C-alpha cells in the first residue's frame, strides 16, 4: 500500500511537470483560454467525449467479465466496471502499467473468482488489448502514412519502438497462455529467489499450492483455446475499448468546431501517439505521450491552438479516465467490503 501511495505521489509530480512543460511551449497559452474554449464548445459533443472516456473503462471491464463468464464465473457489468477502473487507475500511476492487473486480480479474487481463472482471464485480456492497440496503430500508419511521416524524427522512432515493444509483449503473453509450464517455471524461480533472500516462509507448501494452481491454470487455458469464439469476443471488446479512447479526441475536435476532416486526422495522431508511448516505462506514459501528441497536433494547428487542444484531449483521455477510475475503485472497494460482511453474517 505504501508503495502504491509513493507511486501515486511520483505520478502527481510528473503530471505537474508535464503540464508545465506543455503549457510552456506557447507563450500566449493560459488556463483562461482553455476554460473559455471548453465553455464555448458544443455541449453535445462534450457529452459524447465524456461517454467515450467512460467507455475506455467500461469496455475493459466487459472484456474481463465475458472471459470469466466462459470459464464458469458470471459477474455483472457493475463488477466489471470496477475491474476496468482498477486496471486503468493503477496502470496510470505505476511504471509500464505494472500495477493495474494485480489490483484488478485482487478485486476478482475477492469476488470469489479463483486465482488460476483470474490469471488466465487477465492474460487473455492483456493479449487482446495489446493486439487491438497494435493493429489499430499499424492500420492507421498504412492508411494515413502522410500523418505518420509528418511526425518529428524522434516521434517516428518512438512509434516504431513502441510497435516492437507491443509485438514482443503480445508474443510473450501468448506463450504464457499456450505453455503453462513456462509460467510455472517463472513463478517457481521467483519463489526460489524469495527463499534465497529469506523472504519466503514455508516454501515447500507454497510450491505445492503453486502446482495445484498451475494445474487449474493449464485446464482453463486449454478450455479457452478450444473455444475460438471466446478469443474473438475478447478481441472485439478490447477493440471497442481502444476505439472509445480514440473517439474522445475526435469528439473534442468536433466540439470546438474543427470539422470532421481535422478531427479524423487528430484521431490518427492520437492512435500513433498511444503506440509510441509504450516505449517509455513512465507512469501513464506522461511526458512521452504529451510530447507525441503535441508534435502531431502541430501538423494541424498553430502553436497556441496545438497546446490548447493537447491539454484538452490529454486532460479528458488520461486525467479524466484516471480520476473517474479512482472514484469507481473507491466505491467498489467499500461496496465490496459491505457485501463481504453481509455474506459472513
């Protein structure tokens, strides 16, 4: 818990420095300009932007509960939204998004979903999320190559490196799913390391428990790969999540009257920025994502407008989803505790 709090404080500091760095790119930028832009924006499109931002959380939760449902553990959309919010929030405040899935797993296990089922479910979701991000990025890079070519040299290198990272991660996660022994060896090696530094008590009992969990994990993995429809459905929901994220930028550009053509190009910039930001292991890709987004928007708008729109889009897509995710996590945590107490009475 202390570690999570430390990373939250570090993330807050990075966020402040990032906002200052972006704002300083334009001498004429002011928060008053941003406020006036929001107040004068089309309210209908702003509402659409909010729903698209919420969809980023909601569709991840749906992707998780649908896989869990196929493995025999049915949970409703409300619980799924908590799972999605936990992943979104804790991924944003930890390096390389490493904190999201463990906290999501904690909520799932608290909801009586076995550890092996939880692990398989989250790995499947992670594979399909990675695949949807990679495919969307590669598609827009091919179909909208001039937008990619207009990025700075550094940004283009980051996009290519981000693509390579996603390819590696996708392959690694698939291997963990298809070869349970590989995951078993990794867990066993980690257990031996803890035992060596005297941090693991009762190591033999832990190994026996690990073997039992991995046996169940292998069964769940075989069951899922025997049902291709589950994988297709998981990809669909993860793709919906990715599209929701991108639609925030489109709707915000429409809200401020930039027109469908520029909104579409800005969405392409957002998509490529998401791919490129994966090469930097910083909480929430703060700084890296902002740099790429500002660089891309500079193709479409003058300096002051580019800074203002970057602040607006990043504010909703990232800071907005993180804030909403935190609220949902807090509500879900206390609601879950209340339900647990009722169940124990």
